C-alpha cells in the first residue's frame, strides 16, 4: 500500500506495536566498489530498519539480500516495509541561464511565454514565473530517485579520478552514546564535543542560538576554550550542538567543503585523534548527507532510476539522522530526522511542504506477494495524527504487528496533516514528469505537479487518490 504522510517539519517516528497489546540490480552489496550506501540497518532495538544515504529507508529492490528491510521483531523474518522515502516540495521563482528572474507575458498561452526583467517589454504588472517543485527520495510508481549523495554514479564521468577517490568515503556514519556522550569531555582534553563524527560545521549566527550560547556564534566547536566548556556544563540541559550548527555553510577554499566529504573521519581539533569527542543522541546513530542537485555543478538530469522524469532541483542539502535505543519503553521505534537546508545563493524557497512515502509490504520474508492483503489506515486528532499499515488476515498468526509513522515536532499545532493512498492497478501514481509544463490560464490540467498538490492537502484526481485521514476505513475489508 502506498501512502504519503505530509508534514512541514523534519522528524519522523516509525513505530511498531504488537496487535495483541494494543487491540531495484543492487548498487551496493557491501563491497569496496561501493556506489550508494545501503548496508547499514538499525538492530539495537526491536525493529531492524535499513537506511540509505540517498533519501529512503527500507530495502526495496536495491540490495541483495534484501532483508531486513523493516523486520519486526528483529530476528523473526517477518517484514513490514518495501520502501519508505522523503518527499520535499517548495515554490521558487524561475530564472534563465543568466540568473535573471522570469515573468509571464500578459497574454501567455504556452509554457514559454515569459521574459526576464531586463526585457524592454517588462513592466511591474507582469506576474513572476513561480515553479512548484517536488524532490523525492523514491517514487515507486516511476522508479525514480532524486535525492543522491555528492559522489553518486551520475558523477562518475564528470569527476573522474575524484569520484573514484571519494565515492567510498561518501557513506553513512555511525556513532553511539555507548562510546561518546553529549556535553561530556570524552577524551579528557578540557574541551567538550569538539570532534564529532565526520566533518563538523561552524555554529549559526549568534542571534540564532540560545542566549547563553550566543558567544559561540559563527565559531567552531574546536575553537572553544575551558571557559566555554564551563558554559556548556552549566547549561547542559539545553545544549544541542546538532541543532546549533550552520548546515548551509560553504567554503570553496576549504578542501573538505569544496569536495563535499562530510562523512570522512576528520581530526577537527588537530590533536592526532579522529572523531573522538562527539555528541551522539542514541545507542545507534546513523548520519548521512545527500542533495537534490549536483554540488559540483555537473550538467544533466540528475534523477537516478528508469524513469523519464525531468528532475527540476530545488537545490537543497539534506542531513539525515536516524536513531534507535534498546531501552524497553522505546525499543519498538526508530526516529528519523531530516535537516533540509536551502543551498540557493539568492533564491528563497517558500510554501515548503514535506512528506513521507510509505510502501509497506507486510508479511513473512520467505513469502511472495505479501502485499496483496495489506490494509492502511489513519488515526487523526490531537496527539495522534499517524498512518499505519497491517496484514488484514495476520497470515495465520505470523504477522500480527502494525507499522505506523508519525511526525515528531515541538510545535504540532502549527502543522496541517494529510494522508493519501492510491492503488497500482489502474493508475501510475502522482505525476510531475514535466513540472514546468504550465502557464497562467492553462485549462488542460489542474496542475503540472500532482505530488505538490497531494503534499499540500489537495486532490488532483479524486478518482485515483483517497484521503485516509478523511476516510480511515476506506480499505477495511478490501485490501
């Protein structure tokens, strides 16, 4: 069953609950010629969830052997997920190749009827050309991946030996509170959290930090001194360096930032040790970086897969973090965080929207076509707002769990929720194959980007898409 679970902030919780308690050839097989990273999976808790460094979680058909994808309980050989993925959409004004903003002609009657501000016919009354764009970690209907790490296979020819040198380093990183602790001087050098995994970023502007830490603004963790360490200790309860760093920072004169190798071990404080004093969150943290554009400015359609979609990038960088614990009260969940940064030098992204695509194939790993009897639903209301999927007949008692996904955010009242489902028999899923193919007054279609409509709570084809938030029982008894 395919779902989109829409939200505006950056965190997702995948939860499995036992029903008895709560009434693509593989591009990466773990070898040294790695192209994309899909070998790591969470296994310290009761959910064994596979993660990637290109915008999705679960296995899909991208690795062999496939399992686990999302196995519950861990070791049971019962799986609950084919593939889940990040979808992110936004609006931005279109520019020409010279970087000039474009505006629609007053009598525009096709998608090319626009002019730049420098054109002699331009006037203030002309409407700007605003594109609504969506980038997806995975679209199962069209077999397309639009979020990719910096050193992905489409960069092989353009980068040459640089690609060969760094591809294996552009990976998923691991850290754990079993080895380091946030707010603690792990290596005994008088500094705190100064050398985390990979390459660190500087702090944000002073005004973007809690007042007590404003003196850290625009500095680097390894530049802090003993007095600063004292400040951290006194306010350890609000010390959160993961959220305090400037993920939009770029310095093309810096070897690491110009080569986009943030996941290589690095000696940030120049003490001869690598990644020895960090700030992990859980017993099993996985961290990776990926993009919906080429950070090396490589020309061409960057989408990966068999689709003929024309990918129009938003120019965003994503830091993905996923966490898991073994503690009894939270061992049945994984927490996935997406930190999305606008990397456009001059353009603002607005009306941003975010969703999670879930294709949950539920049943024993040894069985074929287990998806035929899956049912999806939704629980709405304050403190709830989550989608879930389960096996309708329980496979004779083998598959008794339910996999759910929900937003985790400090401001839930600011969110607007939507949840959509569609079948694979009569429709090929939401279309955005050519999202620029539109113009003011175009009556041939409701939208050139059905994905953006769904993400913003609108139905572009009522005969094809069903709102599970409005009709949670739509699939009950009819898998």
